[in-house]
């Protein structure tokens, strides 16, 4: 069935579009018009790209599809918490970070162990079936959980992408361990979804609860005029296969993203270690010229 039956507002979230554009305009006002001498084009592109991707994930028809298909929902989760945060962090100028990183509250909640456990814990907690089905039909809970997860993902990624001097920074080896730990901690939630023998989430398998969940993105007036029997009207894949596919997609994207970060971290660490070794050797030979 054609998704256009849900209407323009459900498909394109005009309020979110306007909000996204306002945020981008405020960003350029602060970073370009108010601090032009410190503006970097690369940072502007990163920030704009992150915000456009955010709108595609949460404001385009992809968001509506996430209510119809669990596998699309997991694509949203993967991009929202694993892809967008590092791009967004790359787009924020260092001088803005410096207004916060030395505050006591920032130091407390950006502790590497805390950010590691908190993000993965909330993500796993969110995907417990009984909790998921409650959150997906309540606008306040859904917005709150998504916001908490997004902010916690930013703090989790902070330790992997930040280059701000004076902030809490992990050494190359610790950063590699941090990446591996993230991969391990998110695995149980994915495994629960992938290896389940029956559908776990009523919001994708029970037509009545599914219809309630649709109210989060489809205006009540539009929904009342539709005769819907369930997600199978739009998704041909059986519910269980859709669920398992979602778990696999999440794990694959996570492995790709963490793999890229792991490779860049390893090579950066290797280059720094080699450079330090060369500098130490040069100093030693300079102090002992007879060894040349």
C-alpha cells in the first residue's frame, strides 16, 4: 500500500524540518557571523551534514517506515546513535567546547567508564520487549528515551573523536579498548533480537498496539480515516524475519562504524608511537655522537 495515505505531515514532519533549518542557521550565525576569524568550512560541512542526516532519519518517510518495520527502526537507531554523533561532534568548533569541558558537571558525566556503561545500558534497557512496547506508544516516554540515548551517545563518542586539549582524552591503547568494550556491550541486545524464536515486540506484531504506536507520527485525524489491519499491509517480510533482520543490520552497521574508528585510531596511535620512538632515537644519537 502507498505510504502517501498517511499524508504530508506524517511523511515529511514539517515542524522538524523548520526546527532543523533554524538550528543550522543559528549555528552559522554563531560560528560564522559572530566569529568569522575562527570559522572553518570543514566544520560547517560536518555540522550541516549531521543535521541533514538527522532530518532524513527522523523527519523523512524513513521515520514513518520505522513504525511499520522493525528492521527500518534499527537502521534509524544505528544512524542516530552510531553515525550522526561523531559527525556532529566534528562540526562543533573547539572554542565552543572550551566553554563547557572544564565545568564540574561536564567532567563528571564525561567519565569514560560512565559514558560507556550508561549509553549501552540505556540502549539495551530500551530494547527489552516489555519496556519497548510501552515507550513506543507514549510520546513523552519515546521522546525522552530517544533524547537521553542521543545525548549519551554524544558523550560516548566524545572520547573517540575529541581533540580538544585539556579535556579527558584516552590514549591510543585505551581508546582501542574502549571501542572493543562498546562492541561487546551492545552485542547482548542484538543477540536477543537476532536469535529470538518468536516476535518480541507487540508494536510490530499486534495490530491494536501497532495502531497506537502509529499515533506518534501520524495525525490522529488522518489515522482515524484509515482502515488498517497491521504492518503486513506495507511490509511483505514476516514479522519474525523483519525483527531478526533488524538485529543483524544494527550489528553490521555497528561493526562497520567501530571498525573504521578502530582502524583510524590504531594507525594514528602507531604513527604517534613511531614518531616518539624516532625522536627519542635522534636525541640519544645527538647526545652520543660517537654512536653515529
